């Protein structure tokens, strides 16, 4: 009997069989191509939180947009696509409010042309914060990592405040966020994929949604139904 620790059971068995001069034949039965994961395992860098970013233009016009943010040490990393109002505003005025909210109507609303959400003045920056935020951070742009499609905006937290308690996870809220992301990619994704994922997400909405989640879901559904590729499918 051969004992030892190796990379895998297979390589170990083969190596030890060889050492013990036991004839062995290896049949490679897994012919799947090598897979590379994009997972960035550096501490804290891979986790994304979906938030609402409020910014102001140089002329004082407020903009509200859902964004995924990361944390890098003490810094908040916002990655708005090129071109976008959020990117333009942040580069111009160098500040933003990062709003943590469980009101998924704001995510769905912004993606379906409903941008008019109540705001309060922030403490340290010109951009306002969402009135509905459970908590918010006021951030200042300190560095930009250039990228042709999605530059990384590194921001320092100037001020943070908690306004309301978090009441726990809700599956319908997660489902609305997933559908909102699909809707934000409506131009790029095949409609069939969206419809399939929607069918799966619907179960959580039917079982666990409150009025806000139902409304947000309806807005997103309307947007999908109205999309030209849907009309083409129906012909
Ligand atoms: C949950 C969620 C997260 C999003 N995260 C990002 C993001 O990190 N970067 C981005 O450019 N767009 C993101 N989007 C899409 C933008 O909110 C949307 O395209 C928006 O119009 C941004 O452009 P704007 O600043 O010009 O409004 C996200 C959308 C959703 C629903």
C-alpha cells in the first residue's frame, strides 16, 4: 500500500502506483475545456453592494442611478460605465452620496424613467442623499483608475449616517434587483434569456413581495413587454 498526499486523488493514485511499480492505465474521461474563474479573491475586493448613487452636475442638476460598489480598504470604489451621467458628474464635482436602501422601487424606477425620488441635503457634500436611505455615505473622489469601458472611481468617505433599521432579507427584493440588472442589459441580452430568468424570479415575488416590490416588479415587466424585441417575437 502506498500512502501520501498529493494534488488530487487521481494524480496521487497514479504517482504512488508508479512508485510501487504497479502497472496502471489512466483514462482521461473529463474532456471539458479548462475553466478560468474571474473571481477576485483579494480580501473584500470582490464583494459588490448594490446601492443608489446620487450626484450633482456642475450646474446643480441632481442625478440618481443604481450602481454596484466595492470597498477597497477604507475607500469606496464606484465603477460607472463610459459614458454615463454619474461618471460625468463625479469627475466634475468630485463627490457623491452612496445610499443604502431596501426600497427596490428606486432601482426599478431609475431604470424605467422614474427619477423623481425625495432627497435631503447632505452634510458635507453638494450632492443630496435619498430621503428613503436606511443609511448613506458622503464620498469624495480621490483617484481614478482609467478604463475604456468602466473606470474605477476611488472615493474617500467624508461622512456616514444611519437613519433606519434594516429589517432583514426579502427574497422579492433580491428578485427585483436581479430583474433590474437584466433590464439594464435589455439591449445586449437575448429576450429569451430574460424571460427564462424572469420566470424563475417570479416565484420569490409571488411568495414574498410587499406593495413596493410588486410595484417595482410591474414597472420592470412593463419595460420588458414594451421592448421592440418583444414585439418582433410576437410577429
Ligand atoms: C442593481 C444595479 C446595479 C448597477 N450597477 C451599475 C454599475 O456599477 N455601473 C454602471 O455603469 N451601471 C450600473 N447599473 C446600470 C445603471 O444604473 C444604468 O445604466 C444607469 O443608467 C447609469 O447611467 P447614468 O449614470 O447615465 O444614469 C446598475 C443597475 C442596477 C439595476
